C-alpha cells in the first residue's frame, strides 16, 4: 500500500510539473510578440469562470479566459472586433498579456 501511495504522489507531482514548467519557461524566457486577430465578447457560464469575457476565435486554448469588468463589457460592441494581442511566445506556446480592441467610441 505504501508503494501505491508513493507512486500516486509521484504521478500527481509529475502532472503538476508538466502543466506548469512550460508556462513558467514561456513567461521567463519567451520573446515579446504582437499580432492581430479578432475578439468577441462572451458571457461566462461556469460557477468559477469570469462572467464577462473576451473570446479569441483564432486562438484555440483549452482553458483560456480573458476577463473584463462589467462596465467595459457593456461598452464593448457586439460582433467580431479587430484586436492587437500582446503576448510572450516560446517553443512551448504563448502567454497572452493584453488585448487592445480597435473600437470607435460613441460620444
């Protein structure tokens, strides 16, 4: 039983390292990049998810959520909007920091 418990804890530690080390490497050693894409506003559906989000249809991340506050969400127009995306990129992937929307403000 002790060997089974040790194997389980080693497996969980391995999963944790596999999930976090590439992200840590990207944030520490990745290059700053800027690229363009489209963004759409989306309401979150989960209990623990953000209620107001920006969705990037061009980027397919499994657990990606870019949260907005309620005021910014209400001011953002519906439909796809051109956006500039600032991120850090490495061999392991991309870590998105900022999304700038190209919207015209109605006065």
